C-alpha cells in the first residue's frame, strides 16, 4: 500500500487538472473549512447576538439617566379675571422645561436577575451551537478529503485495468490475424474493456463532484494538491471510557443539558414576572412658570419613589409558568433521549471499527492472493497451459481485489473518524 497519495499525480490520472502549490493535508482542509465556511460564520454571528442580548438585560440593573427639553404653548391664555381688578395670569403661555432625569429600580425581587440568567444560558447555548457546527463541518470535510483520495485510487486502478485490457486487445487482434485466436476471444476482451471504461467514467464523475464539494468547504477557487494516506493500524476502543467522554463532551449532550438549564431559567422568569418592584428617581433642571415672574427660568428639582404591585393579570403569569414547566419536562426527556442515542452511536461505531479492520485485513490478503495468482497465470500462459482469456480473467480478478482493498481502506478510516466524532473528540484539534 502506498504511504502517501499525491493528488497532483492522481488527479491527472483521473482527468482533473491539479495546480502547483502547497499540498493540502486533512488538517489543513479542516482548518480552511472552519475559517471560510459560511455556516461557521453564521453560528458565530448568532453567538454575538446572544452576547448582545446579555448586555441588554444587564443594562436593566443600572440607573437610567436622560436629558429632556420640552416646549409647550398653552392657549387660551390661562388667566383669571376679577371685575374691577383686572386679570391674573396663572401659567405662562410659553412653557419651557429642561432637566436631567434619573430612574433606578431599587428592588424587583429577582425579576431582572432571572432574565439575566436566562440570557446567559442562551449565550452558552449559542456557543455550544458554534461548537456543534465546527464538529459537523470538520467531519464532513474529513469525509470529502478521504473520499477524493479513495475515488482517486479507484480511478487509478480502473485506468490500469483499461490499459492492460487495451494491450491484450491489440495482442488478440494480431493473433486473430495469424489464426491463433478467434473472434470470440477478441469480442470477450472488448466487452470487458467497455465495462471497465464505463466504470472509469462513473468514477471520474463522482471524483469531480467530490472535489467540487471539497473546494466549496475550504473556500478554494483553484484545484489544490491533496496529500494524505489511508492508515491501517488497529485502533483499540474502550467502550465505557468512550461513552463517559461522549456524554461529557459531545456538543449534542452539552446542548441537551443546556436546554434543561434554559427551561429552568424560563421557569424562574415566569415565577418572578409578577413580583412587586420598588423604584426611585429624580430630576434636576430649569423651567418657567413660577411666581412672581412666570416667564423666568428657575432651577427646580424633583425626588420621587414608588412601588408597583401587580394584582391581577388575567392568568398570564400562571400560563407562563405552565408553559415553562412543560418546556422543562420536554427538555429533560430530550436530554435522556440524546444520551441514549449517543451511547448507541458509540457502540455502533466500535462495532463498525472492528468489522472494518477485519475487512481491511481480509481485503489485503485478497490482494496478495490475487497478485500471486496473476504471477502464476503469466507463467502458465507463457508455457501455453492457459489461454489468453484465462490470463485476462486473472488480471480482472486482481483489479477487483485492489478495488475492494481501496474500499476497505476508506471504510476503515471513516470508521475511525466516526468513532472519534461519536466519542466527542474535537477532530480539528487532534489533526493539528
């Protein structure tokens, strides 16, 4: 098995141009995807919006200060007329009021605090969503990267089979001319050759599409040069340890638990929504309308304090509490379901891993046996023991064995990464 697959050569073999440049490894592909893919930027923006909402809720705990200027024209003239004595103006016609006002909620019995707690939980959930997006994108990029390498190998094997069949076809046609082979022999080879060409065309199409998707993920405009290998070392898996880590670190599990925390915070907000509130305030400024000269602006100040006690809201608070309790119960059931799903996924991934390794070993042995059979077939053909078609069948069997081995390599690598994802490994960190 080749230790390294340089896609510059492989892609040329598959009919796809490769550009010179720094080789693209799996780690680099994941890094570029996490840097450029829109989904990650979208999740990060949603997290920033959640952080801004925390700031909005926190602001309610601070006093509010504002400057206000008001002009009002009062008509008709607010004055009292006394017979024989004239009139006395009560208020100025032109009223001016300029002041700075301060208001502060001194006590709300946890109403603002519960809203801040809810906002913080939503922010944490948004951060978890970013983590989940990174995990999904990393795994998708890994699939595409190794998918391109796998399809490249398949296309290369198919190309070699086509070259061999083409050579045999030319030899057979010459033998037909000399009378040492029949038209049936040539026709049989032609059928196998066309089958191989059709398979190669399908592989080329699949490879092009996989390569386009990989370029989309990493944000590349030109074709990069891929460098990677299919490892086949046995990976041992401790089921209990992997499940424990998965439940603690899988973004889905963390988000499910955070969903419970959010539901509890919503219940706290509902419980506190009808709490009394005590507030104080005041203002300082200038206004007219004071005797003896109503038109002169004078300093003035106001201090006030108040209390707000909700008495009846038509059942709104009770409805909010009922909704929050139902949401909490739903979140708890979801959390249990996610935990059981994660456990099952880890166990299934371990099973796939073990099966994949056994299939990889069997496929490797299959290739060795097919290579040995091909060597013996060449010797037997040279000695006139077998026919040209027998030799071609051995060549086809070897090609099929190599295709199966390539498939087993890809499946095993994917089972390794599937187990990593299932157990909560941050693939983008491990690849560095």
